[in-house]
């Protein structure tokens, strides 16, 4: 338990705004509601804050920031909007895309005012310009919760939300199980669902995403779909459930030093090969799409193969690019030749050697890549050969970290029923809402969405009386 957080010990009978879930969306909603003058309480069913936020790479997609300007990166809201719609294959809710774009820079500044800091900006999946802003996620949440405490807000851990209290179609509060195991009803003027997705619930995954049967599963321990089920029980509609995808880049087997984020060496120049030693995908694609293709490969396990040039691009500020950290943790296979690398990784030497040679020759001759790869990530970065020893291999699988679909909301983050009508006094933000991502996912928009929409949900919920 982190010291200095505004923890409440007794379950209150009534609050102004009740927030469920202690990831970024919930913490942002709590602070925004408290800033608006409401007595706000956040409850979290586990014994710690963080949820999937602290399991993520900690990247937020913002455009037009101070950090981008300092690095000479040209970006714009217009380009951000285009990327969101293009990556989402225009299956997104345009109103939510516009909401993200309208409030992203304002929310970025709000977060910085509350002590959140960002490191070096990187390009990543689905971005036409580098806009992945890395931050320490735990520190970010602590900043927000302490600021909320200064406004009188409180949090309760080990307190599970069980059911929404709905009277005549209006949400009046939540039935909870308190830290002592006793049931309580908390009345509230408004409730914000920010409980995350259902990456850790095999039954819900089997219902909505049976294609991920062989994917690894990680995420916040509390990501069991509680908010989704509570919203559905109140009549909420759903969005984007056909587009649930796993994330490529994760260590395929459990390892004591695995940090839960994986690496994407492919976005810095690595190639991806299957167990036959052959490339199987355009490595510049969205890592969700790569994840789908990887699941269809023989034996499911694949490998990211790279060299000294890619290792030199390692960055310990960004977990998905911390290649050197993976090497120190024993999560990489390393050798001075491709043949030795194949032997150590258990890959067929002949096909791997031929794959690397063909890839390098196409780059040298300026020929079009047969799988369509023209850049490192999205439209950013030039291809480099896998040619400088030592060589590295990372056993890689597809993991379900987050589900990026869920309840239908409007631009005031009110939860809507199947007929598009607001369920009175019920708001939602973060991973458990659908509509923003559509059929694809741009790196940084999960954390970005949680901060932007969480803040807005808290602000609008505070207007209820």
C-alpha cells in the first residue's frame, strides 16, 4: 500500500460521486469530480491501485505537446484524428473520436499541472507522427489521488462493487462488500464505472472472443468485467465486441522477470519469424493485427529476431523498447551468428538463415518487401538489415492485456441503453467503454482515453444533483 493516499476506513452511507475502479480512468474521474466541488469516493476491489494502467507500457497518445516541439516532431490534431479513424477502419464512433481530439491537449496540460511528467517521445503502432508519451504510471496515479485528497476526495481499497442500485430506471448508488466482508449500500448522486475490461475472465473471453483461446492472459487482477456486467444488467448497450484482439510482443512463457509489457523490437527494425524460421507478417502493422496473425502460426510461438543496431535503440523509459533490460533479465537468446542463434532458439538454421538473407538483400537492392513492409512503425522509420552481430531472439506470443470494447456512451460519458437513451446518473470511462477504437488500436490511446474520458466523466458526473 502506497503511503500518503487519501484512504477512507469506514463505508459511508452517501456520497456525491462514486467512482468504481482505481486505474487511470477512475483516478482522473475522482480528481475531476472533487475539483468540481463534489464529495467523491473511489472504491477498488483489490488491495492496491493501478489495474491495467500499471500493467501497460505507460504510453499516452497526444498531439501538439511541449515534448514533441522540443524534439522537433511535427504533429497535429488533424493528423491524430485521421490516424484514429484509419486505424479503426472507420468503425469508430466519430463523436468519441472528436471528443478525444478536442480534449486531448487540455487533459495533457491538466495532468502535467498535477505533477505527471513525460519522457522521450517515440513512434509506435498506427501513428503517422511520433506521439507516444511515456510516463511512470504508478507515479501518475499517486499524483492524481493525492491531489484529489486535497479537495476532500477519498478512496477505499478491498471494497468490491456488487450491483448497481437502480430505481425506476435511475442509478441511485451501488451495493458493495466492504473491507470487513460486510454488505453495504452507498447512495450517490452519480456513479462512474471505471472498472476496466475482462482480460482476466475466461468465461467472458470465451463468450466475446473465442478466437483468443490460445492467447496468453495478463492484466489487472481485478479485470473480471464487473463494470461491464453491472452496466449490462442496467440495460446498457455494447460497442466493438467483435474487434477484441490480443497484443503481440509478449514473452511466450512465464518467467519470474517478465514485467507484463513485452517488447516490440519489430518497431525498431526486428523481423518476426514463426517456428519454421520464416517471416509471416508485415512487421509495421498494428501490433493487434500482428497478434491475430501470430496466433495462426504453427505452434503459436513466434520470435522477434534482431541485431546490434536494434539493441542500440533500447530505451529503459519505454518498457516495450527496453531491449537491454530484457537481455539482462535473461529473456533474450544471443549469439554471434544467425546459425548459432537458430540453434539456441530451437529454430531450423537453414530457413532462418535464408529468411534473414532475403530480407537484407531486398533492402540492399531497394526491392519491395514481399510482405509489404516499407517502414518500421506505421509510416515512420526506414528499414535496416539484420546484419550486425551480436544477434538476438525473443520468444514472442500474443497476450490479452485489455479488451478495448464495452459499454456504449455518449459525448458526456453517460452510459446509453440499447435504444441510445442515457441510463440516468450512470457514467463510464476507460477500458470498459466501446466506440473510440473501432476495429483497430493506435498505441497510446488506451492510456490517453482513460485520462481524457475519465476526467470528463468525473466532471459531468459532478453536475448531477
